[in-house]
C-alpha cells in the first residue's frame, strides 16, 4: 500500500522526511539544499505539472530543471553544482509553496467532505497516514505502517501492534488507487461523492448540531485508532516526540469530542433478531441468547425489543393464539432484570431491506385473500401487496365475520391477558403498535417485490375496492363526483418527479384535484392510526404505547416531495405534512418512534445526490413537529452501525446541543443484536455509546 501511495502522490520516503522537516523548521536553508539531492525526477514532474497546468512558463521551467538535474548527475557537473545554491534555494521554495497549496486544497476537501480532523499545519504525510488508517492500517508516529487485522502481525521495530477499529462502511485494505486519486484531485462532483463513500458518511451540508471539530470524531482518526487505543503507546505522549534523533510533530492523543457527561439519561434498548422465535412459536437457541443478554446486561443496556408476529401467534385459525415462545423469552428477560419493549407486528416479514427471515401473514388470512384480494393494498395496475391489510377494511367484516380493527384488538387484548405479570412488575415498558408495512404508519408505496428501487418515487396504493369506495364518498361530499379516481400521470415506481405530470414542478399535485386527492389519501393514513391507537390505549391501559414512522427522505429538496406523497405524508414544500400525525399521537399520549437517526449514512446509494435527498432536514422537521406538541420521541438506527462516527451522529440527534427546552429522545433502540455487534472492537464502541447515552463520563479504556 505504501508503494501505491508513493506512485499516486508522486513522492518518495526521503522526500516525505524532507517535507516534514521543512514544515517543522520553517524551510531551513540547509535542509532545503540538502533535500534537493534526494528529490527524484518523478517528484519534480508531478509538482511542476500541479503548479500551473495551462502556463507555458512552467514547461520551460521544467525543461530547465531537467537539464540542471542531468548536469548535476554527470561527471562534468561539479562546477555547476558549486555555483547554483541560490538558484536551488529559490526553486525549492517555489516548489514547496506550490506543494503546500495543493496539500491545503486536499486538506480542505477532506475536512469538508470527509470529516477528517486534520491539524491546521498538516502536510501530505498526514493525508497519507489518514487515508491509510481509513483503509484499516496502523500508522505509528515514525511512519511505521502495518495492517491491523493480520493475525497478530507487528511492526519490524517490535512496537506493540495496535488494534484499529473499523466502520462497516470502510474501504478494504487493498484500496484501489483510483479511489485515493479522487481524494487527491480537485473534487469534481462525482469524485466528491466517491470520496465520501470511502468514509461511509456523506454530509451535503454541515449539521446545525455538529461541533467543529469536537462533534466529528472519527473511529479511524489521525491517531489511527480510537483515542483510547493509542494513549498507552510509548511513542504517543505529547505534542512533540523524538524518533531516531529527529524531532517531529505528533498527532493529538485523543480526538476532541462533545462531552455528554451529565446530559439527560436516554435508555438504550437492543432489538432482538427477527427470527428469535420460529414459526412454531419456539424460542430459538435459548442458551446462546441468554449469554448474549448477559453481555448486554454487563454494559448496562436497559432492555431489549422483540417483534410479536401476527403470522406466528395466530397462524392457523382465528383467535387461536400461541404465545409459548414469547413467554419463555419474557421470563428470561425478567430474570436478568432487563426491560422489554414489544411490537405488535401485523405485517409480514421478508422481501424488504434488512429482512433475513420470512414470516407471512396468518394462513387463514391468506386464504381469505385468495378469494377476496381487495383486502390487500393495490396499485394502479392492479398488483396486490400481501405485506399487510388494506386500511379500507378497517371497518369491513371480511375477516371471518370480523373487521380488521376487531382482529387487531382481539390480538392485543390476548397479549395483555397472557403477559399480565410482566405488565404488573414493569418488565414490559412499552408496546409499539404496527400500523402498516414494516410496522410503520405509511402506505406500502415502495415494494421491492414490485420492482421498486431507490430513489424511485413509488406509487399510490389506493386501488382496492374498499379505498376506491372511500374516495368516491369523499369526492361526492366535496361536490365533484368525477374526482373519484386516482391520478393518471404519476409515472411508475422508479420514475423521477420531473418525468411525471403530477409531481413535477408546477404539476397537478398542487392543482384543485391534486390537493383534494392528496388530502383524502393522507387523511386515510391518519384516521387508520387514530383508530388502531385508540384500541391499543384501551388494551394496554397504563402502559406506554408507540407508533413507528419512517423517513422518506429522497426528493425532499423538490417542491412536491413525491416519495413522501405516495407514502401518505402530505408534505410538499408549502405544507407541513407531519403536524396532523403529531396531533393524532398527542391525542393518544403515544410515543413517536422515528427510524431515521442515522439516515445520513444512506449515501451508499449511487443515486444519492441525484435524489435531491435531505435526511437531516426531514429528521428535524419530524422531531420538531412532535416536540412542538410535547409528543415524546424515541428512535432506532435505520441501518447497522458499529463505528464511532455513526454513534456520534445519533448522540447529536438524540441530545441536541444547546436546545433551550432541553429536548431529547425518550429512548433509543439499537438495530440489532447479532454476531457483528458481539465482535470485540464493535462491542467496545457500543459500550462507550451506551455510557454517553446514559449521560455518564467516559473514561477511554485501553484495548
């Protein structure tokens, strides 16, 4: 990797040492003259080209330098060398100024787009070291570099190898030179994006709650590893150090971070694996789960969250419930003195991102669907989505004599009766009620099974006979019965807003019919949540209930907010689409669980910039809509997180800096328990995150 970087940057190890000495000693004349002897020809070429690409003077200067170097290397060149020290000095200063200008631009790009905490007088060695550490290598202050995950490999000097923490989004150790070349270039748009992918974090604009530089700490920062891992190393003690009789500028022993000590206590829960209970309602691998729960308990995790799947509990016949596996799990959690959050999951599992098991809706519901497919959400082409029941049958007796609302209530009441002891002793601290696909209050507008791919706008899901009947009734009440139809110019699942007549700027979404349709469509969503939560409050009286909301962040920077509109959030640029939802939750004293605390990391999508997305803008709009009416907010990470960068972003959102009202999350649920979390380095970062969520002072431990 060192050889690749030398080829890429166009410098040698001798030249790097010369550059660092110049930076420390302010271009000492003797060092410059001596350093000139060691500058390879390829360095001069690379530097002079970078000086002024469109200047003919540079070409002449390059030829002159080339001739001077040839003369110095010939036997007859001795006389020339004795008479040119002043010229060498001036050329070296000129070259060094240009090299520093290039380095300054690289540093500016890395700080702005990659969140590298590089010191003000950082040189190209610091850039190379930072990139090497990002690739998973350990770089000591003397330049010794070795892989951190090489089964105990150590540097030749015998210095102890340090363990480097790694993000799930980091590059592999064999980083293609093209990616690094993007970092060293002028940051065109596509290169900026590819560079940010290397970091695993994309920040279109600085977060208003970020500190500079304290809030942006890196798992793979300048010290190579997290700050706590390098403090014990004998070479890293202070701002200056001496190695091989040379004085060098050392990097900080610890990256400054925002201090969360004495901040409000935010409980942390861990979501259990989707398949922790099998289709026979049996607890899978209870011994292994018990060991993992004990480990979580050892770091003061408050509790765990589990999905209670409708397709498992009431699988075979109406009102024939089997809670056996969930009872064993609850007993295990109770014995460990942990808390339990449960999710009433009235949707299927499988087919969406992150699903690793398949749990369909109950068999008897599927049988009804074969004869009456209108119980499922339907798109304009007539495609059915059996992921969950259409809200059009909330009050229709089509489920063996029961309405969908009655089915939901009977299920929740059965759970409350069966688990009474765990409610009484406070083990069950919250019940989250599934309100749609993935348990979220939204339409299934972006089904992967129907070909949707990010960042498609999705499609409206209101073409089953029951929702069409509701639309017709609303149109007649408005006095325009011909409006009882869905829009016909909305494109397809993977369309862009500008490609449609409905969602484009100045499109039909903002016309009289468009406003009528969107108001009805979004009101159906709010009414469904209102009805189900009223029953949940009745079934779980005295226990906190919650509803989950997803963040449809793509196309947020457009006027129509198309992805939100198809999902049921009537939130164009001239309307607040989340205020009505917040008011509904306030009515039932429900908690809003917003699964977007970490959406800024979705830059993994190649079309992220094209999608005109603003995850952070959406997050703060939703949080403020809830907090303005005093609705508590909980959250969970939308994608896996194991690195300090992601944890710091969650913390900044969970506990906003300098909020005059002191608002913060009521709880946070980590997604999810599994082998990656239990890896030693990942778990140490998680333990540190839990302490900071709890408002404890963090003493960085040695690895």
